[in-house]
C-alpha cells in the first residue's frame, strides 16, 4: 500500500508516479486510471507491462520483440499512433499518459485490435510475390544500384505495425481503401524484377479503393516509426497505373 500524499508523489518513499489513463473494454468501453512509478529510461510498453503484471492482469495488449522489429505493440499514445516499445515516456512531456487502441481497426479488448482487416488489404493489393508458372531455377541477380531496387530500398523495411493505417484519414472516410501499408507493399513488388504478377497487381491497386483515392495528406509518412514514406510509394503506383492506361490507349 502506497501513501499518496500529493498528486503524483509518494512522500514516504520519495517515488514519483505517473498517471496513466488506459482504454478498457471494446468500442463502448471507457478509460481507467492507474498510477505507475516513474523509472529511468521507461518506455510506454514498460508502463503497460508493469500495470498488467502488478495491478490488473486482465489488461489486454500485444507485444513480442520489444526492440522495434515485430510491429505488434503499436497503440494511440496521447492522441498519436506510435510504436510503444521505442517510445520513451520522458520524451512525451509532462502530464498524464493516455493510451488507446489503434484507430481504423476493430477493438478486440482494451489495447488489442483485430489486425485481420489490415492484412486482408495486403491480399487485396496483391501484396505477395508471384513467381509465375516457370520461375527460373537459379537465383535472380538484382543489382543494388538498379533503379528498381533503389526505388524500394526503404519501403521493404516495413514492419507491418499498422501505425500508418491508423493515422490515415482516407481509411477513416472509406473503410474499403487499401491503405498506406498495403499500397507500400504493392509498390515494392511492382519494382521486383522477378515478379510475374504485375498486371493483376496494377489492376488491384487502381480501383476505387486503391492508390488514386490517396489525398496525399501524408499522415502515414509523418507517423511511420521506421521513417518510411508510403506517400512516395503511393505516388509511384499512381504513375505506374496511369502509364499503363496511356499505353493501352495508344
Ligand atoms: Fe508501420 Fe511504416 Fe509499415 Fe506503415 S509503412 S505499417 S507505419 S512500418
């Protein structure tokens, strides 16, 4: 039992406390407030884990690697989508911490969302490699300096965290919109010289819910924790689909 004599500080132990508001339940849920000791180099994921382990083991959230590789710990932190394992609490300024599940995805419970619609969009955008009917038996040589490789060198680093999807206004307005991550993935494959599924892929990304629905608000690029630019990838798809249309008309 702590002796909380002033807001945010236990006078007996000289411990500073952080106030944390966490969304509980499904879409009809509400915020619950916790107090967590302030610790050196504490991340937002550390805070959530401490609450789950010491105060309420029914709190639901997701993480796996804790080092910015798996992309599973993303949440809304103080109104902005972020990866929580690499977000230090002391970099967020003073005041309470407010944690919510990612937007634009169904809430399973508390901070855990259903990622199925996100990955369904990858499939819909043909975000998978198509080797064709007779793939070469030997390894393909892709020169690192080739224009195709350089066009997607950064984009292939996507960790599927869903931050861009959660930040995207167009997904909010049109739930069918394929979204920045799926289109970014499609762009990496459009530039893959080994792939044999380009025509079907360009058709998939040029429909009503595809790349031409992007308004270039750039929220995806602003919030991507890997500092990628899905906006750049989507612009590439706009060019590729438009060029294909002109080629067909000639
Ligand atoms: Fe996450 Fe960036 Fe990939 Fe979007 S593009 S899923 S924000 S890593």
